[in-house]
C-alpha cells in the first residue's frame, strides 16, 4: 500500500540549515569530537533561580491544568506592565495574548491576517522560518534585498519601491536574526507610516529587543498602536525550551486570535506561565541585566577578532547575539565554508543561504550565545585554519 503523499505546501518549505548544522555538530560530538557551537541561537544561560523556584512551587501546587487560551491574567498584566516600564509603550493587558513560543504567536498572526495570495514583504536577510509561516497561511513571502547601509533592514523607501497591488504588509525584526541590527527609531517611524499610508499591516518581531546594547529598548508599539507585536521568553529571558511567548494585537483582533488559539493550541504551557511571572521580579531583572552586559562584552570581543580573521562585518550589530559576517576573503560559498569550519576547526556556524539569496553565498551567521572562553578558543581555531 503506497504511503500518503505530503501536501503541496510542504514542497515550498526549505530545510533550516541552522538545524542541519546543529544535527551534524551533535553527531560529531557523539563520535567524540570537540565542537564549539556558534550556530544555534540559544543562550548558554538558563532561567535564573527565582524562575526555577516559581516553577517548582507551581508544580507542587498542582497548577499544571489548562489555563485560559490567551494566558493567565497575572502574566498578561505583568507583560503589559513590563512594556510600559521598560519598553516605552504602555499597553492594555487585554491586548496581550500569551502563546506557545514566538512561533505560536507568528502562526496565529499569519492565520489571522493573511489571505491566500497576499504578499508580505520581508528583508533579505531575515529569519528563514518567517517565510514558511507566511507560506503555510497561503501568503507569499517576498524578500527585498537590503544592504549594510540600511542595517540590512526594510526602509520606507524600499517599501515604497516594492509595494504592489497584492502586497498586504511587512514583517520585520528589530533587532534582527541573523544580523543583530535594529531599525533606528526614526527610520521605524517612517517605515510604519509608509505601510500605514498604503493600508497595509505591520508585524514587528521584538524577540531580541531586550538584548539592545547601544540604547535603551523602545518598542515600535509606541509609534503605532495598530501593530502586531511578537515577543518571547526564549532569548532575553533564557527560557528556550519552555515554549512561551506573547503577541500584542489591536483590540478588535483579540477575539479572533483567541478563537483560533483555542482550536489550534488550547492554551500555552501552564507551568511555564506561572514560572514566567518571576521573570519580572526585581531580582530576576537584575540578573537579566547582568547577562545582557555579558552578551555585549562577547560582541565587543568578537568584532575586532573577526576583523583580524578577515571576516568583515559591514553593519555593526547593536542587539541580539549574532554577527553576520562577509566571508568572501576566504570563500565564495558559505555552505562549503561552514563544512570546512566544522571539519577542520570543530566550529559550527550557519551558512548565509538560510537567510536569503542576496548575501547568502558570501555571508555567515555566527552566534555568540556561548561562554567567553569558548569564543576565545573558536577565534584561535579559526585563526589557525585561516593562517591568521
């Protein structure tokens, strides 16, 4: 009996090279190789003690049942308060929807807003899974080539130049994966205005906003109240496997998103929600600030080290924990170069093809979400491999 055929939509889903490299690195580690991972975007820090204590209390108290689909009220209120106090954007808690990670938030946003054939503009380079969420909703993800002079981000000018009849809106991340660059606040205002003037929608991914290094984080929500904001407890709050995120939506969309979420997801993970309440305690926030400074110090170590290695960084990352480097001094094929790094230096990093075609062949993403001593060793290994 023949196996069932996969749906046509699966043909448009491309492999995620970051995870492919991760699998290869794990296989080499299992075989005894000493691999330093600069590939996967996962903090080496875990949730701090106050969060772990809150998790244990919730488990002991039996708080593991279903919660409201949009999240427990206390957590929605805490997120809204956090945006007002730390992100410059006071928000009504009723607009906060807790989700199963930021991926759950993006899935709900795509299904809520995108009709078949709708075109969504994204920068090239950008996080590859975003394109697939749009495609799974029946939309068309259209990457717009962006240059280092634009921080590799969409701008009002690029939206104006590329907007078409079928264009529905934009999806941007600030700071960005893979570049670590942000849309400057004034440029964000112009970008959102350009979309609004065309009756479009704007989805803004702020997953890395807490990891901003050059200035205090400010949410795009303060510029436009009709945005769809995506965020997560994974990166700044170091809870990747807890699968907890949130979205902030205009009030008229709350009931629609709740209807979808109740059918597709039932509710976010209960224990993760109760534990996440402790993320906003002063003791936890102090820990997160110390760790943010550690990430910044790692970036500041790697940037000049990469320059010495001949890995050019054309747009200085001001957030997240990624460096998007030009490898053209050493190779014209990032896929081949990533395998060489893995085989000859024991270093896992992600080829640029993942993030878009414009710079993919000559660029790679390096994550510095790992201990400083490992970064120092990685630089030494690359220097030996490259004769530097």
